[in-house]
């Protein structure tokens, strides 16, 4: 077998992991899930979930990937636990499932990049969203997004993925900061900040059963957990790197970018509608597109340039996440069966395009794909991974986490203990509530 590629630098891995984490989950999904789950109450639980559950979980995936130096499925065999390849398999499936509709939203972003340049949405942003988010047009742009994703993955880790993500993070932060400041200066944005930042504990108490599972699953989705992506990326890391430091950085940056996106979208929604509107064209999946597009429309000619730039940067963020999803299955087939990388990337890309056409045809389908991912697939996959690290792989995981970090062994043991208790219970409850909510 050919020498396995590694990241050329530490920054290469961090950027790629952050590139995987930061995506539509932060910029599109986080603001709208916040808006449909009670505002600040959701943000509050999400922050807890990212730190108390997301961080220890990502560390587990890093430890699996780096030790095994293999794709997310075979990693479990390599660690001498062949039965647990099931976990890798479920992660792989979850990732593919998510990519099928992720690409649909990625297609919307391409559409909006063009729509900014032409001023296509300037007249009526809500109607425009309704027109381009479904049907033939949505399918065409979904195809384009998937083709771009497969194209980058076909080139391999060093040439494709590492280069594509280098500029993305700083640009995303700058654009969001700029828009956030702009939104703050607008009349009518004031009440948004209370809604977004000051949790209504009464709402939280009454809706705990839906806010908690959504927030926990959002943390998984956003951190690219439970889909083999972080296992796969960590398989290319050097032994002398500190996994806890890397994990902290990824979680911190990813969370900050999500919160920042909310500081753009929610105030802009309040400016336009006086509240967070109900329904698809503003409150749900349309929130980012309708609200931010309106801000650009208000800017007139300048809005065309700024809008195109903004959506272009979002597109890069979406692509760097999508490629990490496709890389999981591609590296598996290349490692295990010696398949041709290009053919594998385009083959799976094509199949997922077909599956995703359902979600592109109608946002109701998209919602259903998303619900299944959030309520069942993600928590189930993460739960199995947590059980694996906590009880099966424990001692080796402790050793792996200590490699390259100067941390005391006590912290590493504490971490496994934390996985077995807080994380296990949190994810179990999330899965239980998710599954029962589907049948409700
Ligand atoms: N974390 C990405 C986002 O927030 C989505 C993603 C999930 C990417 C899983 C890779 C793997 O947009
Ligand atoms: Na994310």
C-alpha cells in the first residue's frame, strides 16, 4: 500500500478540522434552530452541550483516528475490536445521509451568490427563497454543489482539502463580524439581542424535552461528530501533537462562529419582520437566506458586491464541510478495497445527488431528512462511539490522549470517567427523546 498521506503542518490539520466543523451547521442551521427553539434558551443549552459533551466526544474521535491511522471504519478493526466496525459503519451512513441534503442547501448558496450579483432577490427576498429553494432549479444547483465536492475530494488530502480551507476561516469571521456590526446599527434590531442572548428560563423549563435533544444534536452536527469525519482527519495527525489542545481550538472556534452567525441573522430578522417569523420563508430553513439577503438588498448596488462576497465565503465553508463528509467513505474504499480515488468520489457523489433530489424537490423532504439525522442517526452513532471509547478502548484511549500533550495522567482518566457518566447519560437521553419525538 502506498505511504499514507499526512498533514503537511499542524496548521494544516487544524484548518482542515475547523474547515470540516465550520459550515452550514453554524451559519445556516444554528441561527434557524435557535429561532425555532426559543431563542436564547436554545443558545444556552447549546453552549453547555458543546463544552460538556462535544469536547470530550471530539477528543475520543481524535484518539481513535490517530491511534489507528486508518479510515473511520477499519480503525475499529485496527484497534482490535472488529465487532465495533459497526460504529464506523453507522457513522459512515449518517455522514452520507447528511451530505445528501447538505448539498441541497449548498446549492442554494451557489444560487444566492449569483442572485446577489444580478440583484435577483432584491425585489422580494421571501418570495425569491420560495422560488429557488425547491424544484428543478434547486436540483440543478444541488448537482453543481455535489460535483464541486466530489471534484475536490478526487484530488486527495494535500492538494484538495488542505488548500481549500486555508483562507476560509478568517474570511468567514470577518464577513460575519462586518454584518453583525451593520445589523447592530439598524433600527429595530434592538429587541433581537434580548431574544438571542437572555435565556427565558420559563420557556426552557417547559420545553426541556425538545430544546435539550436539539441542542445536543446540533453540537454533534456542528462539530462533525458521529460521522467518522474527525476520526478520518485525525488519522493523518502526528504523534507529537496535543489532541486536547487541538480539540479545544476546534470546539472554541466552531462555537464562536455559530454564535456570531446568530448575531447576524436574528437581528436582521427582527429588522425585517419585527420578530422571528413562523414558517419556512423566514423562520425555518429560509431564515439565513431571507434575512441576510434583505440586508444586501437594502444596500442597493453595493449590496450586490457584498452579498456575492458573503455567499461566496459561505460556499467555501459549506464545501470544506461537505468534502470532509465525502472523504470518510472515499478514504474507506481507497484504503480497504484499493478503489480508484476519483471514481469513488464521483460514484458516491452521484448516488448521493440522486438521494438528495428528494430534499431539493420539496423543503418538506429536506425537513424530514434533517429530522431523521438529528433525532436518531446522530445521537445513536455518537452514543455507540462513546460506549466504545468509555468502556472498550478506555486504557488505550488514555494513553493516546496523553501522547504529545504534557497533561497529567489523572486528567486523561478523568476524561474517560466523564465520558462514562455525563456524556453517556446526556447522549442517551438525547437519543431517547429524539426517537420518541418521531413517534409523537
Ligand atoms: N460540521 C459541519 C457543519 O457545521 C457539517 C458536517 C458534519 C461536516 C459532519 C462534516 C461532517 O456545517
Ligand atoms: Na459546524
